[in-house]
């Protein structure tokens, strides 16, 4: 059985598989070289040869247990014909959203637009399976995608003032997103993804009274769908105020925690397998400190099914030597 399945399905506590959020791209010199020659990020994601190469770069370097496919959560609005640009030093910028036209897009149009993502998953998963390692497919959660699609750029600290003004529009978009997220998940699994992670990066922006509508209900629908395809699903509702309640209502197979939440509280209160937690900024300090912080998480979760990972994506300025040291620390534990 693959390492992530041992922990998530068999609840094994004697191993700690490790992978790193945003491990593909961002900080590796060999990625930066490819990126320099490919200024259009979406086009790069749709070049299946290069995207599988980028996906495997960290696997070649480090003793990681899983590959996460080099793509983006914003492939959904892109596949639905909303313009998506990535501006240097600014982040994503999305075009205007026309729900009328968007509603006319069918499954075939959508899959045709982003099929190189599935081709990349297919070749990556062949390689990973031969090594008895996992291939992680992913999607953005409906709430986080709604944020980008309506806000049209990163919300940073909050969404635009009139964000919630048009309830009818919001509900139509949520339904549409749910439909195409299921299609995207199904195609990733059919092409070899053996774990699905759902990123709700902006869960922390909502008030608790809004969790049922924008987080619990739409995410539960997706989680149930992934389960129906017999693949484990990991949820990352970043900075949600109540991970326990989330875990009990949405019932993912595993939950990723952010670095602001107390891991000891999590290990006591949450029964399902846990992933992640370490602050990516620790990788910018020194090895002694990195070891101390890494052992803290490993000690706290020593009797809990636990996958080692960070509490958010690795930072672009991270030194690959520190990543190597981190993985060695986990493997030697
Ligand atoms: O390991 C990997 O890098 C795998 C591929 C991957 C994943 C899993 C990328 C490539 N993006 C993502 C997920 C993603 N994309 C999330 C969820 C995780 C998270 O919170 O980090 C989010 C919110 C996005 C949206 C996005 N795409 C942003 C964030 C902007 C913001 O609002 O702060 C950015 C900067 C991107 C572009 C992007 N996606 C991926 C890469 C390597 C890049 C940088 C592109 C570049 O080189 O300019």
C-alpha cells in the first residue's frame, strides 16, 4: 500500500509520510529556469511535458512520499472561460464573469480546454506508482474559487465591499463550480490521482455564521463525491476557527492544519488523520530551529495517524538545503 493510504485508510501511526504544499514550482532553481522561458503561467500548466517534469523535480531531489500535480486551482475559472492572468509581483487577475455564457459551457468544452492537466497526471502517476508513492490531485474549495471569481484578484485581507450583494448570482456560481469541480476531480482520478486535496485557502475570511452556507455544505458535497469514487480526500480549510467542527460535519478522510492552530489541541480533539502544521517561515531560519519545530509536531502526533507537511505553501525564498534537512529529520524520526 502507498504511504499516504497507509496513514489515511489504515490509520497507521508508525510511519510519517512527508510531502510539502506547493513543493512543485516556486523555490527550486530548476523550476525557475523553466518558468523564465515560459512567461505565461496557464500555458505552462497546459504543457503536459513541462508540467509533469516540474511535478517530478522535487521527487528527484528529495525523499518525498507524494507528488502534487503542477497546475492551479484557477484552472476552473479558466476552463469556464473566465480570463485568468498571473501578474508578476501581484498574483492572479481574473476577467469579468458572465454567468449567462458560463452556464452554457458543457463538460466536453471544459475537459477539452484543460485536458493536458490530465495527461500530466497520467504520466506522473505511472512513475509514482512504480515507486509505490502517491499522486495527489487537487481542487480549490467552492468558497475559495468563488472568492477569486467574484473578487477577480487575491482578497489578501478581505473581499470587496459589495461581494455578497447578489445572492442569486452567488448561488448560481456555487452550483456551477460544484458541477465542474466534480468533473475535474473525476478526470484527475481516472488518470491516476490516488489522493485528492481540497484547498480552502480563504476559509479564514468568513464569519462563523457563514460556514454552513459557504464552507460546510458545498465542501461536504465534494467530499462525499470523492469518497464515492473510492479515493481518500484531505481538506485544508485554512484558518477556519473551528477545525473540530469542520472535521465532524464535513468528515474528510484527513485534515490539514494551518500554523496558527495549536497542534496539541488538534491531537486531543480531532480523531481523523492529520496532515501539516509547520510554519513555512521556519524553513527560513536555521537547521537547529527547524529540527526543534519539526520534532515538536512529530512528538505531538506520535500516536496519531499523521502526514508531515507545512501549515501553508512553501515560500519562494526557501533554500532547498533546508527542505532536504527537514525531510531527513522526518525520515530519521
Ligand atoms: O506544489 C505545487 O506548486 C503544485 C501546484 C500548485 C498548487 C497546489 C500551484 C502552482 N498552485 C496551487 C494551489 C493554489 N493556487 C492555491 C491553494 C493553496 C494555497 O493557498 O497556496 C491558491 C490560493 C492558488 C491561487 C494562486 N495561484 C496564487 C495565490 C495568490 C493569492 O491570492 O495570494 C498564486 C500566486 C498562483 C500562481 C501559482 N500557482 C502555482 C505556482 C507555482 C504559481 C506561481 C506562478 C509563478 O511562477 O508566477
